[in-house]
C-alpha cells in the first residue's frame, strides 16, 4: 500500500522506507537474540521485584484546565463536540468529494492518504500518546447527534427510541470492520488487476458511512461507538495506553497503564478476537512481502490450474493466507493460555483466562502497527499538506503547498529499523508488565503468578522474534 501511495517512480519500498542501503551495524539475528534477552530479564525482574498488583485500581485526578466547575466542564464538552464534529464531517466530506470527483491516481488524490495514513496509522499512535482525541472528531457521531436533535424537535422533545444492543454481538462488528478494511487495503489491488483507486476508497467510505449511521439509528450513537464502530473502538482501545483521560468533559491523568489494565470490562464478546485480529492482519502485511511469497505463489497456481481467473485467484490465495495468519496468532495465544492454566493449578477456565489477559496484547497490537507502518507515516505523512492543497489532483494550490515534496532524508533506513525494533521490544515488555500484574491480582500469590507467566514469556519472545523477522523480510 505504501508503494502505491508514494507512486511507482518513488524510491520508496515497503512501508515507506526509502531505497537507501539497509546495512546495519549488527546482523538481524543478533537483534532477535538481544530482544529475547531483554524480555527474559524483564520477566525475572518482575518475578523478583513486582509481588503485589499495582495497576488494577482506578486512580484518576482531574487537571485544572479552564476552571474546575462541573458546568464549565459541560460547556467545554459541548464546544469540543461541536468543533470536533464539524472538523470530522469536513474531513469525511473531503474524502468523498476528492475521491469521487478527483483523479483516480492514489498518489495525487488526498483521499487514500487520509484514510490509510492519517486515520489508520496516525490516529492510533496519537491516541496512545494523548488519549481518545479521535472521539470528538468522529464525523458519524456528529451526524448522528444532529439527526437525533432534529428528531426531538420534530416530535416535540421526545428522544429517539433505540433497540437494546445485543450483548452477544459485543465487539464483533468492530472485528468485521477491521477485516473489511484490511481486505480493501491489502487484497483488493492485485498485480495486473484492478487498482485501489481513489474512487474505490470513496465508495468504501460511503458504504461504511451508511452502515454506521444505520447502526447508530438502531442502537444509539454512544452505544454503537462503544461497541461496534470500528474506528471508535480501536482508537478508544489504544487511548487506554495513554496517561490522559477525559471524564465528563474534564481532562485528567491516571497512572501509567491503568487505563488498559481495566479492559475489557465484562468482557464484551469479541474482545479477544479484536486484539488478535489486529496483530494477525498486521503480521500478514509484513509476511506477504517475504515468508508468504512462496506459499502465495503455490496457492495462486493451484487456483489457476482449476480454471479460476488470475484476479480472483490472487484475491482468494491472499485471503486464505490472511485468515491463516490470524488463526496462527490465535492458536499461539490460546496455547499460551492452556499452559498458563496448567501452571496456575487448573483453577480457571481457558476461555476466562484468555479474556482476562487480552488487555496485555493491546501494546503488542500497537507495536506491530508502529513497526510495520512507521516508515509510511514518516514519509507519506509529509505529503499531506501538498495533497490538501490540491486534494483532487487537478492542479489546484489552495494552501500554496502543492509543490511541497517528501524529504526522504528525514530519516534513513537504519533509523527506521531502530524505531521498528524499539517499538516491538517496548510493546512486548509493557505486555509482560500488564500480564504479570493481572496474574498477581488473579492468583494472589507471586510465585503462582510467576509460574503462570512462563508461558506468556515464551509467547512474547516468539512474537517479538517473529515480528523482527517479518520487518527484516519486508525491508530487505
């Protein structure tokens, strides 16, 4: 996708990394061993020094920003919703307008960059740092609230009636949305077949808009944002990693990682599947450029030998490999849960343990996203101002920045590699901390917690080394 956005003549390769030499001071295998040693040492340190739960309690205190009264907080909440919603609707309108009426070339049209770079990569990272800043910007929430206001006015003040949200659905609509997005991004365009052009992105956006507004009309705006709206669920999930949180219109701080330690509440159905799908789809994106290339070719040949057209065969083979990656990640995760149950004395069901420790994989999902797309964000993100000045690719220059280019010297391939390695290692260390603290709270004994987490350590090492291998293959 990065190469598509940056354009064929660009020296960029996968994930926005420039075509400079990827030689590094030490070989890739040594990075893998080093990462494994860091995780083992972290595990030992946690087992020896972290003997009581420290992250389970909810500790939040408001910041003194713009007054402390409840009425001031409500006013800020309303103003934030109005301004943020207006901005979100404007961006949604820009994607639809530029995508449908502008050039289909994704390297010259702003719509694909907004969707695949700003929204899919930039906002999750910003949410992890700054809290759930995307929720006030949600355009569908703004449209839904305005529609609800109009209904109340038309019916004499009566609030719209909504259906109760089926708890068995949980986060499954968000899981389906992630899969649909990945299919559009990674499986739609095939060599020699249809291109993922800007009007295709706009069409997908329009379909998702209709789907989201219909669901909000049925179940209510806030309920759908909390459970089913893919982007709101994802951004809210990553925002739990941030020390910043807004409650009732008041901005406050909480202890590091306490937000994610409280997820998932309930837990909602599909919570585990959501995290594992995020990891599995990102792993597939890296693996398709390396380790899955030969299996993909064999599957493609198998379909073609049976009379399937080349475009359909490419999509089917890619879809099977994508599903295989997700299932592999899920199998490894549940194997670790089986081992943890045995180590913990078989007092807990495997399914309950899986839901209990799902929160520890949120930093891993973010680490995989950063590792695989940081180059795309650093380089194609620079093109945003130029594309905003000429959103339809018709030669306009609204902001006077249409001639701005991409500075490929911003960071070299070695620097990107270090960012990727750092993200992977840090994400898995944080995951160990979260899992260890939850094990202490669950089992009540630090020795039993340490025994149960040996399987989690093995899982973290496997995911870290696997992630490093995938990005080394993608960057090769």
